């Protein structure tokens, strides 16, 4: 009996200690409220995809978490050029399956702010899952950043994308 009690106590202490350790989270806030949270370890990647308001074609921007707990844009792809679009960016620009692809941008954009207009169907692609970011009017301004907090603090925002 005593051995079982000691084992349970050890497991409980381990869980409490683990839940108290600050971990890196990719947090998406709408104002001060955490809307979503995802694991944000160094090297974590994600994509933001939307439909361009004028060209009505999807655009993508690719991001990575750096070793400094920051977000950097690594590349982009789109189908058509328009006003304000550079002819090249980063270290390589090429055509791939009808897309203009620019890679090697590697520019810090932390924190990242996105105005997720419903008409442009903003989506986050994380670990192969697509999560809608747009909703309502006025369009929300979402702020992406890396924040180190314990699991218990991130848990509601961590569960939200999978429950909605």
C-alpha cells in the first residue's frame, strides 16, 4: 500500500513540475485574448494562406521559429504579379507548377500582425492541418508571437483549434 501511494505521489509531483515548466508556444492573439496556441519549438514551421483581394488567387507565406524564439518569413508563393510585388526576394525566385516561388527570405517578422478579412479567407496551415483565421466584420487583427509559458496556461488556446 505504501509503495503504491509513493508511486502515485511521485507521478503527481512529476506532472505538476512538468506543467509548471515554461515552454515555447506559437500564440495567435486577437487583442489581448489568446485565440490559438501551437507548439513553438525552434524550427517549427507554419504557413498563412489567403486569397488576394484583387487578383482572386491564393497567396502563401511560409514562416519558421528561430533559435531566438522569434518568427521569420522564409518564403512566399503566388500566381500573378501586381502593383507592389517585388520581381524577386530572398536568395531564389523560380516558377513551380504555375506559382512564383521566392525562398531564402529569412527576415524577422516578430511579432507578426495579420488582418484576417473574411473575404480573403485567411487560413493557417500547421502540421498539415488547415485552420480558418478569418471571421466576422470588422476583420480581426491577429498577432502571432512566440511566448514561453507553462502548459497549463496555454492549454485552452492549444485545444481551441481542434474543438472548433
